[in-house]
């Protein structure tokens, strides 16, 4: 009977070896536990899986991408498991990386601060200074003014510029040349005469 029990490293160990995490140890364990095919979560688990750990938890195989995972002087912490024939390699999902997600958040740092401030979080909750809070408020007002100005420009282009541009074309056109209104009128007359001919033919 297949039993899938992924290990989740302890919070202090992850902080030491990978750096600051977004989720706590409990949150990481619960998110893994909610995955569809997970039967059991081993938490906290050691960072380097040993043969003794596998025997203690009655684990037959370890699933991981095939790339060597170096740690300190050890070029691949999974080599003993591979040599024992207990390693099942899988392909790593491309473009899915916690480092990429964190980079995305950092690159849009101010926007995420604005988002959470608008949702009721305080500057203390977000860990920002009073000066940073005021900077974000000014930035939000400037963006609001820019949107208002862009709206006024769009309205001006729609209601004033287009009619004026037609008048300028008519003014600079040589006398006797058809204007845009004349052309549209001629087209309407032509369409009307065609309809009359069709009726007479009937």
C-alpha cells in the first residue's frame, strides 16, 4: 500500500540554512498537509535525511530531483540513499521557486504596502517608519492626481480636439475639393440613388 509522507524541515533549521522564510513552521506543515496525495507529514524533519531516519519512519523510497544537493563538504546528501537503491528521481517544476516569488514581492514593495494599508493594516503591522508611511500617502495622492489629469485629457481629445481637427482640414483644403462632410454626404446620396434604382427595377 502506497503511503506518501513528505518531511518538513524545522523552522530554526530552515532559517539557518535557507534564510528568512515567509511562512512559519506550522504554516508550512499545514500547507503540505492539505495537498491532495499527502497521507502524513513528518514535522519537524532533519535537513539531511539519513538511513536511520528512513528506517525509523518505515520509509522505502525518497523522491527528489536528481541534481546533486551539496551541503558543506558533502557533494550530495542523497548519495547514500541513491546507492541503496531507495531514491526515485523526479523532474523539478520550472519557473516555480520561492526565491522568484520573494523577488517579485520585493520589486513591487511599495505597491504591496499600499495594498495592505488600504485594507486596514497599520504601519506597525507592516514594520514601516512614520516617514515611509507619509511617503506612501504622498505617492498615492500624486497617482490620484495623475489619473484625474489623464481623464481630463481624454475628455478634451474626445469633445474638442477631434471636431477642431476636422475644421482645420476643411480650412486648409483648396476650394472646390471635397471635405469630410461633403464626402460623407455624397456617399449617402449615392447609397440613396442605388436604393431607388433597385426599387424601380423591381
